[in-house]
């Protein structure tokens, strides 16, 4: 698992935890993206897969240039 994969996984897992606070800017773009995906699913309003995949690519690219 790459570090980006790990960030995506941790963000998603935390986003699905209703007791986990919203992430701040000190978290990676990948983490914040996946946190939002998890929260949307938790709320019963999942983000469409095509949009989520596009946003994941943007997040990964943003982390690569940070």
C-alpha cells in the first residue's frame, strides 16, 4: 500500500466514524477527500463514483505537489 493509499483509507475510515472531528488543513488532500466520501455515505448521500474518482485524482496530484 502506498502512502497515498494509506491516506485515502484512513480518511475514509475516519469519515465513517460519526465521533471523529472534521479534519483540518494539517491533513493531506487525499485524507480530506476520503473523509468527505465517508461522511457523505454516512449521511446516506454518497458521492457518485465518477465524481469521487476525479476528485481523488485531483487530491493525489495536490499532495504530490505540496
